[in-house]
């Protein structure tokens, strides 16, 4: 069948944000060797502005939703939501990175180019309507993240982190690709809508064992990317070892994108066989919550603690996925948005506290922060209360919507166990607050300089968003609710 | 916007404004927060008239949308049940601010800011009519108390604060699930609307649902009350908190639990409440006696008063689950009494601590000779607490016992043992502390009341006497609303039959 491969202007417009970011990232790569050692700050500015422009383009593209490039990607409310979310995560990451990189004497254009490439990959992941496209997006995002995780190449822990992330990540994507191959082999399609059509067709006579096996293989890949049990082991080591701003980025951007593709694949292509994957997800959701929360209880390193906490949060979002309803999808979208702000906010504070060489990332380093830097302590308290799920913060409504979706889907036990898990979580978040507010700073502590403008901006923006979503959740939730039903 | 909305806004605004005040001027912070709390108190007095003229119905109702979907509304209102609890909260806040005037010397700004935030939270719980809003305020009230105990408490403060927080979190987690379940069932969070639907038969819970939902709410409230055997956080939190924290915790925060029982558990799950009343009353009576026995052997005054709270709150729960008019009236009245007299006890113990820097009873003796007025106040409060006629607790305890006797005479007999034991442990403490020989530390350090302390204690003593001899000023409003609740508890079917006749 002859296919016209020339994209129409309309299709190009739908893909414009990705094209812009790729272009800018490439230009930064070219300009990087030409700029002097003290001229690196401009790359941060350039990538910041290009992300702002890309956000504007995504908003514009949302005005004309539809598919592009022979239905390889699709621009709908769902993809627009996540495109903007990962870009906002990118903006915040750049804000907290600049000073960090200068401090570590590693400021270079490549860092920003990699962040942009990673975001391009995530944008493709969230708008892919096709398994191959999805894989390309995933690899694009992952490879950039592998490099970012080991960006300080003289640092031992950075190297460990990057290597672990790379080896285990490639292993997991191989599983995903294998699953894609099986699906293609049995249904003859890689397009999500076509797969759905075949699976729904009563005459297609599919071998359910093959379909189930393929789903399970793809689940391995997805679960790895969202750090869901039993494929969460990499997260603590990688998060702890990577540079703090990169950890901030990895724990939200790629994770949100991975959840988006997870949702889209489950809710479109594999929705007809939901009976087969629902128990799998149910178990994984519960295991993820329990492992994340209980392992976090005993951590003394803040980055590692937040890594386990991010596993636990992945568990809550898995609960929303298990509900497999539009309400569940909307709840997961809202949760990911709130999680992005509260987690980047928390990591912004960690980046600030860590200082040169990240020597101050133990919980005890927070001692007396409320007296040394009251504003920073107050911000971190907001983020931690939100992660705990206390009302008037975004995290509370996130949990509320997720457990509401679970109850709507008659999963009372999962909801009860999930809520009890969040009570356990209160303990380790409180520990940080205890140290900040209820312990005096020790005398040996070095002076804590005022946070840089970038970190301040990121903190305030994230805190404002956390509180805003906690008081007026409708703004985001209404949008999520409208875009939760996919084009199938 | 009516008076009640303004009353809610004042502490919230006061909290934010206090945060903006300069850190190095504690006097300004103290005066400002005292001013804010006094305004709140004076305004709250304006609520009495309108509510008392129509106590069985919601007055000062506001019902506007907060979140469109799922429909969450800012729905608040006041009736005879919540009126006095609101006033108790606004009455005690200026008092605890005055109590802390000298005692709190570090991080003054944060301390007073948290006190106002706490007032905001508890007022919200008492007036919320939307279950979601109720839950939001319920959790909000938790955070400032956690900081009050954890930052300004005694040696084991961090342990106590975390324990307090986690206990309550565990309870409220289940409550949230129950609230969402009710929403999925009824399509609303609005309590009056839900009750209306139940009465008209449009919302029916089957036996299993009713049982589990009741249990989820009951568990959350029982932790807060605290009902034996869920009380173990209380002696720690009370014992370690600074005076202001102990007072607010005992007088107001514990009432959130008993208030929740009366406001939510009884009317919404009347059937389940009735079925489970026997073992709950059993636990309440066990708590009454156990609390009293443990209080008796406490060497630490604060922990003694804390255990006495377990005992007193057992009376409240007993009264609630008799489902009789007198029992319920007595329970609600006892909530107020406990707020006044136990609050006063904590304040007096705090005053002793400020002088002698010890909470151990053994470190005292003969305080009566070196501080006669302080001792007099302490003795009056003690007598109120043990239920001497003409003072406030007598009225509540009497009504509760009467209600219990109506249901089963044995309940009243066992509960009355608690009354006797309470005079044992309280009077024994008074004897060891205020009489006998005066150690030299006591002689040198324990001086008599200052003008500020007089200002703190006199209103409390006046209230003890007034509530003891003038219960008619308070009880009718409570009774009217309790009658409504008991009416709602009747099975809709039974009522239809009654109407048909």
C-alpha cells in the first residue's frame, strides 16, 4: 500500500515542541566547545527559554489535537498534560542545576543538552501511539539519563550509579522490546489502536497464552522504568549515587513519562485483556508500597530515603492504574503532577543542603535547619507534609483521588492497605521534620550560605504549586478528568 | 459571610500575620496573639444568643462549593452540640497564651503561631458539616500540636510527638477510606444531606457495610478520645508537652474524638452503634477504673493528670453509648467540664513546674505554707475534678451515671467505683504536694500567684462554679440537639410505623 511519507504542516506543528528542543539541544552541543570556561551559564538560559517556548508550542498544539506521522504519535489532552509536566520538571531541574554544576566545576553545555534530549524522549513516550515509537522515546530518554547519572565523571558514586542504571535499564528495555516483538508476531501490529481492535475482535482467534506472556514481558520493562516492585532494586543505589539535581529530574520526569506510557498501553491496547493483568498490577502495587515505605523507615541518607519514598509513591500510582478506569487515570495524572512539584521541591532543598561534593546528605545534616535557615526549613516542611498527605497540600488530594478511584473499582482492601501504608510513611517524613525543628544544630556544622537564586526560585515555585494544588485541585483535576479517556 | 466564618478566618489570618512579625520582638508576638485570641473569644460569645434560641437546628450556616468534582463543599454551621465546644476552644486559647507568657522563651514566634493554627483546626472540626471538610480540619489540627509537643516539650518530647502523630494518622487513614466509601454510596460528603437521604430511605447501608463503616470512624475517634486500650499515646503526649500544649490537648483535642462519636457515629450508623454498644461500654468502664488505678501510682504529676483524663473520658464514652437523653447530655456536659477542670489542673501543675522545675510529687511538700493562694486554687480545682457537688464535674458525672443506670444498673455501679477512686488519687496527690513538711527548695522557690496567674485562674474557677450551680445556662442547648440525634438514631422503618399510627 503506497504511503505518503511527506508529513503535512499540520503534523509538523503537532510535533513542533520535540523538534524545537532537539534543534536547540543540537545547537548547544555544537556551540559548547566554542565557548570559554566562564561562558557556560548562557546554555542554561538558552535551554530554559527553549523549554518555555516548547511549553507554549505544546499548548498551541493542544488546540488542534489528532494523530501525526501515520498515527505514530498522537496529540491529545493526555499527551499534552504529560508533555507540559515533563517540561516543567525540566525547567525546575535547570533552575536547581546551574549553581550545583558551577560548584562542582562541571558546568558545561552538554548537561543542558542531555536534559533537553531526555525531555524530547519523554515527550515522545507520552505521545507515542505505537510500540516502536514508544521504544524510541524510551531509549532516547533513558540513554540521556544514563549519561546524566554519571555526569561528574571523576566521582566514584556517580560512576557506580550510571553503570548500574545503564546495565539494569538496558536489561529491562530488552524485556520490553521482546514483549513488543511477541505482540507484533501474534497480532501483526504495533499500533496501539490496531492491537486493541485485534484483541477485541472475537474472530481473530488469538492465543491468550502468547498475549499474556507478551503483556508480562512488557510489564517488566514498564515496572522497571517506574520502579515498581519487584523491579525497584536499582532505584535506591542510582538515586543515591547520581548528582542531586539529576536525581531530582530522574525521580519525576522519566517516571511521569513512563507512567504515562504505561497508562496509555494498558488503557488502550491491552484494555480488552484487563482480567489478565489486573491481579499482576494489584500485587505489584501492594508490594511496591510496602517495600518502599518499610525500607524507607531505616534510612539515614536523605537521598536514599527519598529514593525509597519515590518507590512508595510509585506504588500509590500503581493503585490508580489497577483501578483501570477514567477516574483512575485522572487520579494518576493528578498525582504525578503533585508528585513532580513536591519531589523536585524536596530535592531542591537536598541539593542546597548537600553543598560541594555532596558531603551533607545525612539526615543529621538537617539538624536545627529551622534556626539556621527558617525559610528553607518551612519549604521542606511543606514538601514533606505533602508527601505524607496532609490536607491543604497537593499530596493529600493526590492520595484522596487515588484511593477514591480504588474504592470506585471495588478494591476496598487495596485502598485500606494503601492508606495504612501512608500512615507508615508519615513516620519517616516526620523524622526529617523532627531533626529540622526539634534538634539543635551542632557546633561543628559549617556555615550554610544563602541558597542561590535558581534554587530559591525552584523552591518557591514548587511550594506555591504544592499549596495551590492542595487548595484548588480542580484546576488540574478537571483537565485530567477531561483528557483521561484516550483516543482508542 | 456570617459571624462563624469570620471566627474561622481570624485564627487563620492571625497565624499568617504572626509569621510575618519580626523574630526578635517576642513581646510584640505575645501581645498580638493575645489580642487575636481575645477578639476570637469575644466574637464567639456573639454566637450564643442565636444558637440558644434555636438549638436543635443549624445556625450560622454557610454552604458554598469548594471543589466541583467530587463535590466538596465548604459547609459549616453551629448547633447546640458544637456551640459550647467552640466557645471552650476560644475561651482557653487566650488563657494558654497567658500561661506561656514567661515559660516559653525560645522560638516565641513559632510557638504562638502554632497555637493560633491549632485554634483554627479545632474550630473547623467543631463546625464542619461536610465530611471531607471535617477530615481536612481533623488533620490540620494534628500538625500544630505535633510541633508544640515536639519543640517545646520536656525530655522525651520527640518520642511523644511522633507517637501522637502516628496514632492519629493510623486512625484517620481508615476514616478517610470510610468517608470515600460513603461518598461513593451516596454521592455526597454533606452530612445533613446524607442523614436526610437515610431518613427518606434513599441511602441504606446493609448490616456489614454499616458495621465496617462504623468501626472505621469509631477507631479514628477512639484513638483520639482515647478509649482504653488505645490510650497509650496520651500519657506520653500530655506528660511531655509544654503546659499550653497539655491544656489544649486535654481540653480541646480529646473532645474532637468524643464530638466525632456524637456528631457522626451515632446519627449515621445508629444501627451499628446500638449493636456494638455493649463491648464499647465495657471498654469505657475498664478505662474509667484502669485510668484511675494507674493515676494513683504515678510519681509524676502531669502523668497523673493525664491518666485521670483516660478515666474521665471513659465517662464520656459511657454516657454517649447509653443512647439515653440524660446519658448523652451528661457526656457532652462532661466534655466541657473536663475541658475546664483538667485544663486548670494542667495549668496549676505547670505553675508549680515553673517554680520548682520538677514534676515529681516527691520533690514537693508543704506548698500550702509557702504559696497559700496557689494551693487554694489547686484544691478547688481538685474538688471540681473529683466531682464535689456544686462544682462542674458533679453535674456531668451524675447525669452519665443516671443514664447508665437506666440501661443497666451494673454499668453505673462499676463507673461509680471510678468516681471514688478519682478522689483517692487526686486528694492523695494534693496531700503529698501541699501539706506536710516544706523542703527548703520549695520554701525558697515556690512563691505565690502573680497578677498574670490570677488572670489565668480566676476565669477557670468562675466557670467551674458557674457550671456546677448554673447548669441550666448550658444544658438546654445541648439537650435539644441530643434529642435530635437520638431521634435520628431510630430506625427509619420504625419511625414510618410510628408516623402511620
